[in-house]
């Protein structure tokens, strides 16, 4: 789950990281109020969208008078902002962050991510802030310093210090950067993040260390531990089908292909997508209906797949364990006869009560193609989808 910069900065502030004075606004007038509250200018007006690369796309603007604050904010609000990360359709700007402008001397990069190959969280620090970390990692990887966190989330002082020394930082600035790094690590663990990033972490002309940008992704699987997160959601930024799927308790991620996949189990869902891709076709989504899926779940899942206009064929891949093949088959037949299904359906069904399931599908009189294996099903689906 992504959150906005102003929300991420609030979290950072709560973890002892210094951020510029500022606040969100949804209109030009509100922006003026915020601007007055934080000082006499100049200010920076920042579009709040769930995508990075706003600076280059014109989503970060300066204002030196209150008139300009209003003018710039009104211009951003209601417009769509397309950045390198957002895709061409861009994001609708419904909020801006109004902040005091800071005189930057030097920009660092600091981020905490999960290093999956090591099975640990790792702090990344670089003296080349402001630029995209992906570019830096590719072109000049030696400029990124890495320090692992302890399994309980702590970044020991000596590692924080070692990272700072590697960047040539010293004195008061070094101790401030260290404090920010340790705050970032405690935030990463306590708030169950999958990413916590400050780019740039600015050193100002006065020698202060401030998080000028803040990006936090929260781990959806930890939602139950943080009831307050529901307030951080921005439905404006989410795909409506993903919202609907979540409300039905389905694990669904929309993608841009034509094969609507309905699979039980995350592993099998991933494998199905891999097979589809290897055959040169593209999945329209990831959808895990879960173990023990019942008829009504299948019906809801079908409904969601059919609402995606890109879907040209539905590929059902089920391995019955706890889920029984006959129950699944009845769910498919039920959904296909109730809903207006005008795309072909390919089903591969194995495991518990699979034969009974096949019989139900064949006797339904519906246009359902039953395949014997996952590869056969995927091949058939990609052929049918192209026609
Ligand atoms: P992003 O492009 O979406 O990553 O947005 P950022 O918040 O990182 O803003 C882009 C760039 O604007 C930053 O890398 C900074 O160089 C610059 N910037 C943002 N706020 C300030 C500020 O208060 N003062 C100065 N001088 N530059 C700023
Ligand atoms: Mn940034």
C-alpha cells in the first residue's frame, strides 16, 4: 500500500526525522492558509500523487509570494500529472503539500528495503541524492553504501556511523544524518514498511539535515496490526477493480494483458502468469481466489474479471486441495450462466474431485473449454484471446 509524501513525512517526524515545516491543501485558499502558518516564504508546492519523478514532470514548483502560492496550487490541483513512473495517463492531483523552501547545500539518498536474497532489511545510503536510485544502482553501484539491519529492526550505531564515514560526512552533520538513518530504520520496522525512502535527504546551508522527500510503502499483510492505516488510503489513487476485489476479500492485482486469470493459491497464480508470458501472451491480472474457495467467491471473482474491458479470454487454473473440484465447477457454471460472459472460458482443474468437476463443466452446455494441463490451458487461452 502506497501513501502520500505528506503522510510519510508525518510518520518520519514521529520517528525523530526532521522534515521541513508544511502541510497539505486541497484548494488555493487552503494553500495560502498553510503558507501563512509556516512562515513568510519562499515556499515549495508539491503535487501529492502516488508516483515519483514529480520534479522532472513539473509537479514540484516554487512560490515566492502568497499570490503565487495560490496560483501555483490551483494550477496543480485538478490537473493530471504524468511522471516517468506513472504511465502516460498520469495521476489526478487532489492535494498539494505546501512547504517552506529549503536552501540545499548537498543532497543524499537514504532508503531501507528488503534484500530478498539475503533475507534481511538493508539500509542504502549514497552521496548522490536527488537522482533516481535505479539509475545510480545500474551505472555507478559502488556509490551506494549498504548496511544490514539487525533481525529485530535496529541499525546499530557503529553501522550508521560506518555508512556516514563512507560518504565522508563528519561533525554535527554526521551525527544528524546518523539520527535520521536510525529513525528511518525504526520506522521501517515499527510501521511494517516494504520501502522507506528519503530522496533527497538534504543538508542545508545552515547545516541542518532534513528529509525533503519521503516515500513509504506499507506491507498490506500487516494491515491487521495497524487499524489506523485505513485513514491513509487514497481511493482516488487506487484502481476501482482492486478496491472492489479487496472488499470481497480477494487478492487481485490488475495488469495490462488480455488473459483474465482466476487461480487458487498465490504460487499457482504466479506460475500461471509465468506460463502465459512464456507463451508470448500477457495476463490481465493476478488473482488468487484462495484455498477453500466457495461458489460465491468464484462468482465474485468472475464478476471482477469481466468488468475489465481488456479481458478477451478467461483462464481458470485450479488445483483442488481443500478446495473441491465439483464445488469450483458449480461456481464457474453458476457465474457463467448468471453473468453476461461474452468471452471464451478455459478451465484446467486438477486435484480433489476433479473428475466430478469436469463432468459438471461438460454437462453444463456452456462454452467452457476444459484443458488437461496448465500448459495446454494457457496455450488454448492465448490462441482464443488473439482471435
Ligand atoms: P520527486 O521528483 O517526485 O522525487 O520529488 P522530490 O520531492 O524529490 O522533489 C524533486 C526535487 O526538488 C528534489 O530532488 C529537490 O532537489 C527539489 N526540492 C524539493 N523541495 C525543495 C526545497 O525545499 N528546496 C530546494 N532547493 N529544492 C527542493
Ligand atoms: Mn524525490
